[in-house]
């Protein structure tokens, strides 16, 4: 029954948020509470109202890695936003390709999905966010999160999913959508594994920060009479 479902959800959600707030930090707990609200009160009702549900759902999927970053660092900085951005963009080729083969089911169920009401937009958005993954990967070393090896090594897998995204956009059939969907299943863990391998160490960042501070102090001493 709906009452049982709500009771079970509350028995999981409330202790979960409490554990994150008290055992990790309040920022991570607040993000968890916000994500539960976003999923239940915004994303789920929107499924029957507007295709905007896909964009809201992508935000829901992007928040968990942000929570992982805030749990480890206690701050919502560039690294958290980059991880969230990668998950946000990845979800469009993943879900849009999946929904393409389920258009009839979504239509019968009364769900407003891009693949049903705006098929051209569905394919364009999937391709657009495949290409966005290349840009986001390039942004990682700029933000001092990874070395420049990361965008180089990740380029082939990002180009491959972009190629399949283009095939899906061009052909608009079940075969191209299935290939894009199955590629998305291994693409994300592979991309994150490469990102982890090429990450900048905390000690390296601290050493560089101390070196820059030392250089500024030395320059200041030279200027002083």
C-alpha cells in the first residue's frame, strides 16, 4: 500500500540522513536530504507531466558523487562539481538510448519522455552530452584535479561514445540506441577509473601550495628594505 511504501522509505531515509549528518558532516547530510526531496517530490511527479523530468533526474544522479567528494573533503569545491557534471552529462546518452527502445511502453503508461514526445530532441541531447564528456574531461587538469594524462587517455573512449551518439542521432533505430546504451554501461566506470589513476595527490597539491607561498614570502622579503 502507499502507506507501507512511505513508512518503509521514511525508515530508510531518516536514519540515513541522520547518519550522514552526524557521522560524516552536515553538508553531506543536507545533500542527501535534498536529493531525496528532488527525487520524490520533483522528478517522479514530473514523469507524467513534462519531458523536463529527464533533466531533473540527471541532477538526482549527479548528486551522489558530489556527496562522496563532500564526505571526503568537507567542502563543495571544483572537484565535486566536476564529478557531478560528468555524471550529469553521462546520464543523457545512457537514459535516452535506453528509453528509445521503450517508447511504446512509456506511451502506454502515460509517461512524458523525450523519446515519445520529442524523438529528434532525444537524439540531439544524447549526442550533445556525449561531446560534453570530452570537454569535462579536458577541464579536470585545468581545475588541478587530474594530470593532463587524463584527457589524453580518456579521449578514445569519449570519442567512441560520441561516435555511437552520432550513429544514434543519424540512424534513429533500435540497433544504434542499443549500442549506445551498452557502451554507456562500461564507459562510465572506465572513465572514472582512468580519472582515479590520473588524479593529483593531496600531498602534491599541498607541496605546490607551500612552494607558491614560500615564493611569495621570499619575493616580499626581497622587496622590503
